[in-house]
């Protein structure tokens, strides 16, 4: 995966005609400007178009077979290579993907504040309505199994499709007349919303080298958590306002539709093999030589390959790779804690302290403050330490990513117990609210650094590693959502919050152990090709 990402563009529905006309105009322009300069020779180069046609050549994807007329990059400076996009294009694409991730995670949590209202409206228990949040998160577990493999063939097209599904199925939620409609459609919303979670990480690998990639991943991960945090805040005020709970779906649909349109019209393809496939198609039309092709066209997407890469291999790696297993368990815990808080905060601040539904969600802002602070810390680590090592040696051991995670693991445990034992209503609210700052620091640091550590460790197999990671943590997030309310009602806020605190203490050694022994473990692994 460190060589490529996954994505491509498509023209759904009525936009297809417009794209067809534009592509026709483009081909006419190219035929007059580019192919007039073509000289058919042993090594054909259309440098203005950014092509290098080597005959014969061995492609990245043909597993050692030599095939003629495979379209390749002209050179390392090829303007079509995503790594050579302008900074404006790179960071504009990154910000857009961050906003898409923000809105799908925003949707996962915004309904949590409507649980009580909808349970009364439809005459069902609160546990049933908790499923609306749990099923949405569960959709995140299954979506990557579809969108991940499709993105390796069609580029960003699955992202367009997933975001469209996400938008369309918010409509039935907004107009639902029964609880079954809400539950089914919330799952489908999560399934479609999983597309950016499965694809964006690969796009960032396509665009950036390691140092800039760390910044981009920070934006991506920050958007993931900030969306989840702002969901209950907005949902709380909307639900108790004249707009009502149905607008929790409309407020998700509207920005999602705008971002879908921007993705369709303005965001470039970043998956190299798909870009080269398009170039080959243009060349076939212009020259009449139908042997020109992209390396990606040499292999069809087989069901067996999909099952191996996204079902069998992730499970095998999760069971056999101690690095992947423990880091995934840790990331699953903090993901579960985040969704646990979506139920814990209303109980602690609204039910116990008597705050209104909207005001009771404002303490999430302190959690967000911790997440923002992590962004600053990660940037400082990248610039002051990581970049220097990279410049001196030309590479950086994956374990270098674990240094901020060490501090985050301690901060998480402190924050959990701080929150737990300042929750008594007789104690002023300020200490409990401030406890969310170290908790946010711990959650964000562990997530960001754990994610990039997995990517750096498993390199080309990181798509399978991340598939295992996303699948497990989505199940944990959904499970925590379901038992959170009953656990807090039975144990009380103090002990219910202390329980994940004890678990977090047991996992503090993880980043320290891998920082010391990670290199040795990687050298013995058949899945971790990087051995320093």
C-alpha cells in the first residue's frame, strides 16, 4: 500500500452525459496537440501527455510477467503522478477528504441524543433506540469489505458510490414513520459512510511522502474524532429545539450532498494505476493500437482474491501478528470509550447534574480541545525529531511513531479516573469537564500513532492490516454503545468510568514494549517487509 492508494472518478446518473462531452473535447484537443508529436519507435514517449510506453516492460502489478505496451510514468517528475501534484491540489484534496470523514462520523453519533425522544415517540425501549447508533457504527465494519477491494480497481469511484448511499439513506431516517425504518437505514448509512474510512488512508499514501503523510493522517484522524464529538453537541440542541430530532438526519444529508458534488466535479483521481489506465485508453483511441494498456488491466478482480485480501488475510494477520493484534485491541478500546461517552455524558451531566439536553453535551468540547492539542504535539514531533531522522538516514523506523503514543497511553488512564471520581453532583462540574482534556489527548494520540504505525509496519499489506483494525474496532464501538446505559445505571458513573480506566492501565505497556522490541518482532514476521 505504500506504493499506491485506492480510488478513481466516475460520472453517476445525469452527470455522465456532461463527462462524456468533456472527455470528447479533451480527446480532440489532445489529438491535435499531443499526438502530432508522436514518433512510433522502440521506446515511445508522449512526454507532454505524461506517458512512457515501454515495449516490452514489466509492470508493478503483473507479478513478473513481461507484457508489451504497458503505460507507465514518464519519469519521477511526471506531472500526472499524484506525488507530483501541486501543494494546493494535495492539501485541498486532503481537507476535502477530512470533511467527508467528519460528516460520516458526525452522522454516527448525532442520533445518540435523540434516543429518549424517539423511544417515547415509537413506543419502544431506549435499548432498542440505542441500536440506531450501534448499527451505524457496525456499518463501518462491513463497508470496507466492499469499498476497499473496489477502490483497488476503480479508484475513487467507490467513494462516490459510498457517499451517495450515505446521503440517500439519510432521507428515510428523516421521514421515518416506524423504528424499523430508522434502524435499517441507519445501518446502510454507516455502510455507505465506511467508504472514506476504507479509502482515504490509501489516498494519503498516494499523495504524500512520510513526513507530510504524518500531517495528513493527523488531519484525517482529527476529522474522524471531531465529527464524532460534534455530533452529540449539535444533535442535543437540534433535538430539543423546534426543529426536532428528524433534523439530525437532514443536517447530515445536506453537507454530505455538497461534499459529494465537490468530489465528483473537482477532486482529482489519486490512485496511480487508474490514472495510467485512463492514459492507456486515450492512447488506444488515438493510435488505434489496442495493445496499449495500464498494468491494472492485466488482472481482473476475482472473488477469491477479494476474500483472501479482505477476509482471510486480515484474520490471519490479526491472529498471528502481535503488533497488529495489540495495537488493534488498544485502538478498539479507545474507539469504544469514545462511543461509551456518547451515552455517559448525557447521564452524568443531564441526568445526574440536571443540565438540559443541549448544555449536557457541551463538555464534549473539552474532549475536542484535547484532540486539537494532540495535533500540535504530533506536528512538533514530526518537525523536531521525525524529520531530522528521515533527513539523516533516508528512512525512519516505524517504532518512532510510538513516542507520542507512550504519553497518550498515560494521559488516557489519568483522564478516565479523573472523570470517574469527580462525577459526584456535589462536586463542582469544572473538574469533571476538564478531565476530558487528557482523555481526548489519550484517545487521539493512540489512534493517530497506532494507525500510522500499522501502515509503516505492514507497508504493501497495510490494507489488510487496516481492514482487520477497522472491523474489530467497529464491533467494539457498536458493543460499547449497546451496554453503556445499563452499565452506567447499574454501576454509577464513578465505577462505570473506572472499568475502562483499569483496562487502559493494562494496555499502557504496549507502545513501550513495541518501541523496544518492535524491530525484532518485525524481522521475524512474514507480513512486515520493513526490517531496519
